[in-house]
C-alpha cells in the first residue's frame, strides 16, 4: 500500500473597497490536508480542515478503499524539489494603511470617479509527499488588486477596471496603471478605420485563447470530439506561435510547478503547440493512459478528491519584440473589457467589447466607442497572429497582438 499526503494552506488579507474607502478587512488562514492511499489499482481518500489527526485520516482513507474507486496508474515517485517564490511584502497593518493612502490619492486626482472591489495579499503553500520518495513543496505570495471604476456621472454599473498582479506592492506602478487608464478614458477617439486592425489583449485575458484550451483537452482529442483530432503533429498555425502549459515563475498565477498527481514537467513548462505545430493535448494520468497520449501534468483536484483532468495555466510564448515593435507603426485596439463573446463549434470568434482604447504600443491614447471583434481560430493564430510582447507596456502587462475584424457596435 502506498500512502500520500497533500497539504494546502492559504493565508490572505483582503481589503473590501467601497466608494473609494476601505469598508472592511478580512483575514483568513485555511489549512487543508488530504490523505491518499493506493492499493491494488484503487484509491482511497480522506481529508480534513485545520489541524488534523493524520492517523485518523489514514484510517478513513483505507476504509474508503472499499468504495473501489479505480486508479490503476503509478503514483509519482523519487523526486524531491522545493520552490519558494515569495518576496517581502508589507505587514497586515502597513498594508491597510498603505491602501488608505492610495485611495486618498485617487480621491484627490480623480474626484469624478469612484473605486470599489478587492485588494488582497494571498500566500499559498502546497506540499505533496508520499511513501515512494516523492516530496514536492511550493510557496508563493501575490498582491492582487482588482479595482472596479465608475464614473460618477455615468448610468453604468461600472465603466472601467484596473488590474494589479505582482509579488511586491509598488504604489507608483498601481497608480500609473490607474492614471493611464483614466486619462485615456477621458479622451474619446475614433477608430482609424473599420475592418482588419491590430487588436491587443492583456496577458491574463483568456478570451482569445479559450477555444484553444477547449480543443486541446486530452479527453476531447482522445474521443475524436476535438477540432484538432486529426492534426496532432501537423502545422496548423503561424511558425512564430507557441502555446504552452506553464508553471514558470514569471507567469505568476497558478504557477505551482507540480500538478495534483505530482507530475513535474522539465523546465516547468510543456508545449502543446510549438512553432505552429500541434504537439499534444493536455492530459492527466488517466487520459494519457486511456488514449495513449503524452502525459503533460494537467491534473487538478481538491485536497479530498480524486485528481482529474483540468486546464491549469496556459500561455503564449513571448516574442523578442516590444509591443511598439510588433505593431510596426500601426495603431491598435487595446481591449480591457470584453464580455459576452465566444467561439462557434467550428472556430469562428466574435465578441462585443465594452471598453477598449486606442494604443500606439507604448501608451493608451484615448477611449474608443463600444466595438465588435471577429475572427477565425486558424487565422487568428496563423496569418493574423502578430505576436506577444516581451515588455509590459499594456497597463503593466505583456500584450497579445492579433489582426481582427473591428466594427462599431
């Protein structure tokens, strides 16, 4: 019998901002422990919150083997690795005081707007260890600010947003993101023309890649339901386009370097599409085994559940060019809020855009009217793919640039 322990701890201080004031402060410290046992092709699991009696967890997990939950795959083994990405941040008290200061500055500089939502510091610690020599540990801490912005004279529920994701809190960086957004917001402009134009998306916006994630699902490929079922190993996209599963440090969100089954990819990444060629769908152990596919380490699951296939953290590889260089003198539509769009089953893309700006690749120039974007999957990442910037010139983020059809709503 093989025994395995999965531990996840989340510590967080969350500031709830209402009408440009800190309305409340919430702290949490949640420890979750899962105990897995593997025996004769079955898995038994038990879990608990807070401090737990591990012997009791083990007894419950062994008892749950009687449920006959199949797991005929070898648990990960003989690998020890520890990663700590944490950087120094403010104490809880200093953090609250600092956000008060930030909001006071915003009141003075932007009296015609109100700011709401959450600003958090979240620390995560995850460990997976078993009786076969596996011992993986991961620690990280992020400052995440998501401010919803409303113009006081507007009838809308909200009009803009500002996103801050870093391992350290830097007031001027957060302020500059907000300043650039609202200075451009106050300057209405028109499109250079309707029709095909460069469109840029934020690094963390999955809108343009959602269809790739859907169609690269290993179960969908294995059952023949994916658009890509006949294209494994074939060139279908731009030779400069690489799409990969990432646990690299710079990708921040969900950068845990091992999956829920303890799979660690070389270099903490796995290319699903490489230089335009579709290499592999993403898989967990079950999917890889069932359909004879490469194992990409895409298992997720709660501490007390059987790991299962789930998309983790997918990125487009950055080019060696800045956004300004990628645009090569053209003006671009910079998408900040696009809600209500989707891809059709065969890959045709369309979305309304509630907030977009005109950008020269270095700064936002002005606010555009509401727009409609459209494109087609193979073109978007083929002939219409411009690239991903190496710099963070789009409101503190890397930008994905694609030529799309742009029209006024």
